[in-house]
C-alpha cells in the first residue's frame, strides 16, 4: 500500500562489486510511475517484466504481487489477476472459455542457459542499505514510502517485526492505522482482537477461538455425531471467483465432510473434508472433478486444529495450523475459475443431498466464511444468516470414553478424548510380563513435584518437569514472570522498585546532610579557601573588598605589608620559660653534646638549672619539645618567681640603654634549613607562636625613655620584695630609687 509512484519494494542480490567470473544472480521489484516492475537474473542475463502502463497501484489500497518461477519461465501477477477478462462460449459438449490476463499478468523466459535463481543473497525490503560502498547499478530506485505485509517465500511467512536489521521502519501501517487511533477502535477490539483499517472501513480481526464484534466472546464448540448437519441460507451474494473458509476441527474419524457448497444447477460443487485422515478439497468448477490434498499432517489425532481454505479463481491453498512449510499446499488444476454458489444450500457437517451420508464425526468451532463469522447456535444466529435445518448437533465437545470401557485392576482408564487407554495409576511405571502389563511403584507416587510433572526413570529415580514460572529439583522455586497482556506489575517487581527508590532517597538525604555539615563546619572555623586565580571572579562576601577596588592599584608595593601588624618578638616571661628550656633540664639523649655557647642557661653548684629567660626562640619543626612526663622527670623542678621577672625586665632596660647592641641582642638566632624558609614568609601566619620572624623595634626614643623610668621602679620593688623581710618593705617603698640592673645581669 502506497501513495508514491516510485519506490523499491524488494531486492535480493549482491551488495559488493563482483569479481570477474562471478554470476550476478538478483531479483528486484520496483514501482516505476505507479506500475510494478520485476527484474530477475539467473546468472546468465536479466529479464525485465513490467505490467501495462494503465495499471496503477499508488491508490492507497492493498495490492498483492506474485512472482512464480519454474526453471526459466517466470510469471509476474498483480492482485491474482482479478481484472482478467473471461469469455465463455457454448461448444458441442461443454463451454469453451477464453481469458485475457494481459492487464494483470506478464510472463517471460530468462535469457541464455541460466535456469535457477541463487537465493542465498540478503533480502532487503522497502529500500537498500546505503552505508555500503556498493552503488547497486541494477536498481532505478533505492527507497520506498508505504506499507508491506504478508511476505511469503516458498510458502514460508516472514515475520517483518523481527528483522536482522531495520532503519526508519515502524510496525503497522500509518496510512490506515490512523483511522483506528482516531476512532478509538483499538480499545474496543479488546485484548483478543486488533483493529484492521482499510480504505474507508474498519473491523476487528479476532484471534482463533474468539468471536463477536469486539472479539470478547469465546467461540462455542459443537459436537457432530454420525448423522448430523446444519444447513444455512446466506442473505448476501457470494463472489464467483473467490472462496474463503476458516474453521476449528477436532476429530477421531478418518473421513467426513466439513463444508459443502453447491451451484444453482447443482452440477458444480466444492467440498472441504477429511479424507483418509488428511485435509483435502474436492471441487468441480465446470471443467471436471479435481482435488487438492495436504499429505504430510493428519487431522484424526483428537487434537484441535485450525483449518483454512483459500480459493482465487482456479488456485486453491490449504493451510493447517497457520500454514507454512509442509503445513501448507497450493495448486491450480483445471481451467475454469468461477462457481456461482447457491446461498440456500450451504451445508456444514455433511454433503448435499443429505441422503448420501458422509457426515462429519467430531467437533467444530469458530466458523468463518468469506471473512464473516457464522454462529452455529440455532438460538443465536449471526446477522445475515438463517438456519434452515439442524440435526444431530449438540453444544459442547465432551468425551465419555471411560464410561463405556473398563480396565482390570490395578490398571485405570484414561480418557484421551473419545478414545480410552488402560494405564497404571499415577506414580507407577508399566512393565511387560508373562501375564501382561505389570505396574511397578515409583517415588512419583508420593507427588514430590510441587508445580510440575514427575517422570519416573526407575522405581527409585525420577525427575521433575516444572511448569512455566517454577524451577528447582522439586519445582519449589517461584520465578518472577512478566505477562505481555497484563498492565500491572507483579508483587516482587513492585517490591524491588520500592527498595531501589528508598535507597536512592536515603543516598540523596545523606549527601544533603553531608553538604550542610561541611558548610556549617567551614563557617564555624572561619576558614575560607580562596583560589589562586581569585582575581578573575568577585568575592561574594559583602564585608570583604578586593584591594584593587579600593584605589590602591598594583603600583603600591606595600599594599600587603604585614610588618606593622606584627608584634614584637620580645617574649613574655611565660613564653620565655616555655621556649627556653636549657639542655641541662631537658632529658635528651646524652649522645648529643651540650653546646658551650649557650649564654642563657648555666648550672649552679647544687646541680639546679638556671632558667635562661633571654632566649626567645620557639622550637622548630624538626626539634620536638619534651613531653610533660619527661619534663616532670627532670632532676630539678622549675619555678618562676618575682626575681626571675626582675632579671628579665633588667635585660629589657639594658637593651634600651645600649641601642647600638639592639640588633644583636633582640634578633634571634638564624634558623637553618626548613626554618629559614618559614622565617621569611610575610603573612598573617607569622603571628603564630610556633614560627619565628625578624622584627625591628621602631618606637620613638623619647617615649621609650619615659616608659622605662617607670619600669625601673617596678624592678626595684620586685627586688626588694624578694630580698627584704616584710617588716622593712614599707620603709623601702618610700625611698625607691633606680634599681641596679648591672649586678643582676
């Protein structure tokens, strides 16, 4: 079905440049100007068959194309040649018929000696794969816009929904499926049917075994005995060149007529029947008796089978259980192509006249005649159909084989639908003995398989064949199953989805809480990590402004000088005490000798350590301070008194009296190694007590002398407090003078 005049329908041939000597077998079906064209090559030359120009298929209707090749002869037919002109003239003993098929069929013979087509090439529909370097010189068109269905090659129906490769294709046919979607016909056809849209018409195509306008009714089964039939009268006319019959059959009989049709003169007929256990059609279209039989599969096995008969002209096709392969046969014996059926003598289950008994024995269901469903219930006839007579037909398809037959114990009767068999009880196996069949007990008698069938291999060995959805040694494990026709999820699937969703929510909550904690921790500690390229972006903190925005400019070399913000390196007594442990106090290993140039720490005669308050250098990173435990274990316990404070203040006063020695007295020792690098850093981190910096005193000389006068008075008080008894302290306070710091030094 298409609306385009040009396109490629099918191509089977080479997809790469052929080497010299290779045969060029290919077949292509194209639309050229709305007319189908066939190109076929058996390896010895190309045959081109194109129908007449007045034939057009770009009319948005379904059309059928048939290619038949019998050795060198090839036929190309459109729509089963339904437009052929048939003329019949009366002869001496019969009618002479002539047929003009030039408007719908063309024949030809392949050139040279090539007889057979090499069909091992890749079959491409609706276009070709253009990703390959091959140019396809045989083709005139390489694309197609439209719909394709029902591709059969040598009676094999191809599933177009499962191709090896596809591109720009969709299931269904958008040219007509839009009608079903617009009218919401898809939902009205229920799950057992599908909407079938044609040009200007809609219908529901029901699955086998279902009927009704919406395919929601189960087709009822009817049983036919030895002398039964149903005669219908159709209230519509039947086409002379086309017949279609579909019916479900179940039988144990080797012969029986399923459906019989007669012409108005009753000299032409068509019968679908079971013949010697096989499906067959017998007919006479006016030029003699013929028959077509499907020989490879039997119908009389007691199972349900779907039987199909299609006739178009003199071509008959029989299909069993959807056909394909050996379940399908097509033949066209005879010359006549028409039969004018009498709509009042359509008989089901027997032949006409009914006096000649060839009745069908078995069950029938879901009869469809020329695409219409026919009800076999006399009380609920189908529209346009009237039941003339009905005899020996009952509702249902029951079996009572075991009621008429009995088996000797321990054998039991098993009903195989109108056929019985004596078997051992369940859980037993049968062995042939001298007295006949003997039943042997097996472990299957205890029914170990929970959801399956137990198969005994010996009295002590068995295996379980599990039903669908179960597994395990005893079929005890249930599997999660997905049903295509169900819109709901199973309980296990819903539980798994819920677990995944909960895990995702917990993960997101954890990430959110962690982010909040990191943000709170950063704000609490006051640490801001600024990128080295922070000049490229603006600081978002409102209380911080970039220095270049203040107007200083990059030429101001002292913009970030921290010297004036740093404090003096003159330590407090507590800091001096902390950072100036003499080596005689700290219990280092004795492998390191005591330095002699330590001016700040000496040992007295009693072995006690004199604390050197003059050294104010914090320990470096490589020199570790002693632990409290080690400090406690020293020979003498350290004490800090007012005399120590006085000595420290005297040193400060002496430095101020001798400013020429200030550089050597207040500057700490120059660190080495890693300490030298840290000492040169000019940043706010230099204010730390653990890193040394070189700081120069820049206060005014006059102010400094005034302050140190008061400082000498404080030192004098401290020295008197430490050396004078309490009774004389008051008198000494009145006569304060300048302390003598030279002695204390």
